[in-house]
């Protein structure tokens, strides 16, 4: 008979998954982007909408306005401004609608928080459901269970096609 894993052994996969998720979240929210000035400029420009183009970022648009925005971003980076300061400048000049990504604080921060909270609640619900199902499962076969199986097998031997006695 197989041995059941210890409680610590059952928790190890969950712990490993939690570590992987935590590392992925930390890598995903790491500020900055590439290491070169061009990469940093492109990363910021990809979060700013081109004012003249429909649904294109300033990083991907060929419009003169987008090129001017990219040059302005590069100049501001060279002057030592942070990506958030640059985005705030463009939001102040053109309005919040120019930003392709919502802010991470205040009411706009809910856009980032609600999906994460939803996933956590869903995972917690699954864990609770699995525990409840595991606790509800019978752990041992009783004499009554064996008797029911014997009766069913006996009936199957006498009526293998399930046609009943009324033929």
C-alpha cells in the first residue's frame, strides 16, 4: 500500500508555485526597461499615445508628432527626468487620455489591483473546494459497500446485457 505524503510534502508544490509567482511579479513590476538610452526612450514612448494617430503608441507611429515626442522623451531622459516625471509632463500637456497605461496609484491603481485580487480569490476558492472534496471522500471501504458491489456483480452475471427479467 502506498504511503500518504506528510503535510509538509503536500505543501511543497504549493510553496514552489508561490515562489515562482512572487518572482514573476517582482520581475514584472521592476521599473525601467532596457539599459540603453534608446531602450529607455522606447519603453516610455510605448506608454504614450500618439496624439495624431488612432490607437498607436508614440514608439510605433511614423507621424511627425510621434517623432517629436520621442525626441522630447530622449531630451528629458538626458536631463535626468524619471520615466514617471516624463509621463506626468505629457499627461499634463495633453490630458490623461494620452497615457496608454493607467496610473498605479489612487483610483487608477484599481485597474492593476482588481485582476490580482480576483486571481487570489479564485485560487483560494479552488483550494477550499479541493480540501472540502478531499475531506468528503470516503477513506475506507465498509462491509455495506462490499455487499452492494457483490449484489451488483451477481446481477450482472445473471443479466449481462441489462435486459431485465421481463423479456
